[in-house]
C-alpha cells in the first residue's frame, strides 16, 4: 500500500530543471527529462548529504545531470547513477512516481 503525495508543480516543470519537495520529513528531487518525470531521494550516496538545498542548484549548468554541490558528483536524471565524482558507480535512490488523471504523485510505501 502506497501513500500518495501530490506534486503540484511536476507537470509544469520545464525540461532540464528540478524542484525539491519535502514529504514525510524526507527531501526529494523531481526532474523532467524528455517529457518523463523522475524522483529521487535528495541524498548523495557519497556522504549522505542533500545534493542541494536550493532547487536551482540541483542540476549542472546545462541541465543534463543532477549535481551534488558538495564535491561535484554528477548523476543521470534517468536512472540516478553517478557517472563521475567520488561516488561513481553508486546511485541515487529512486522514488516511485504515479500519474493519476493528469496529476503527478509521489508514491511512498
Ligand atoms: S557529498 Fe555529494 S559528492 Fe560528496
């Protein structure tokens, strides 16, 4: 059984940008790539710190990768894998997204 949490701004999120939300006292990053919405726990696997406290800083300059501002690790927005940085080979923890009647929800077990 999942708890559904509406992400009000997800559908209008521009391509290549991210927003951060707090649900049940956990922080998540939401990003849209090629029309698909992805969600990850906002915790870098390097030192278990939030990638960013500000949504504007969660992506690299081109908007292609999620970026940890602590030591510069870059993560694929499509699967959360670290492609370069001190935690290369590890991944962000993906969260489940559901779309119901055009609304986007974060689904937490
Ligand atoms: S805490 Fe994220 S790269 Fe070091």
